[in-house]
C-alpha cells in the first residue's frame, strides 16, 4: 500500500489533467449588473469521429461520501470525451488523477467553491465527495459507443488524512 498526500487544487498544478472551474479572475457583469459571468472556463472536447450520435450531455450524480484516509485501487478514463464535475453543494471533494496507471497518482482537494473538467483520456479516480450530499452536475459525452476504460492497481493507494 502506498501513501498519497492531498494537495490544494490549483489551476497550475491541475493543468496537465484538466481545467479548474471557479469564479475567480476576469469576469463581465450581466443581468443588469447583478451577476458576474466568468466566461468559457473549460475546453469541452468530445469525439465526433467515433459516432455521429455523440453529443455533450448533462447528468446528475449522487455519490456516497468517503472520508480521509481514503483507500482506492480503481482508476478510469474516458477516451471519447472530457468530463466536468460541478458540485451542487459547497463542500470540498477529492480529485485523484494520473497521467498513466504506471505513474504515481496525485490527489487534489477542492476548496468547496471549485469544480473540475477532466481532459479527454485523463486517468482519474471515482467521484469522491467528502461530505453528504455527494450531489454533482456532470457534463460529459453521451453516445452509443463505450467511453470507459478501467484499471485496477495490484496494491491499493491511500490518500492520507490532512
């Protein structure tokens, strides 16, 4: 069993794996000046060449909360499209990513006001809320072809408690 220390989720640290979605930085005012629009925060990337029926879709996930230390041995990736996780509560969640199953995974802890968009084919852990409810809006590729590859580590990893 190998240990991973969670690190804060920042745009720079997460850039190889995807986009950090948060209401910071540049914005424009809309709705009669009552709303800040933080525009075009993620690159949505879906594989139209796989099937003409592929399209972006919005789903709701309700995941069972976990706690730190968190033990895992399963990662997955979606070769036909990116996948964005947008929490519907302001609770932190854990994001586990790696460039390849052969590399050591990294664990990021969101701050409760961040969402993520995983780039197409990024290896990642399962949805890991740390508080109930584990309710998320998810934008990903909807289509008839398989868009999931899974890998099980021979030995589990543990994301240590803070």
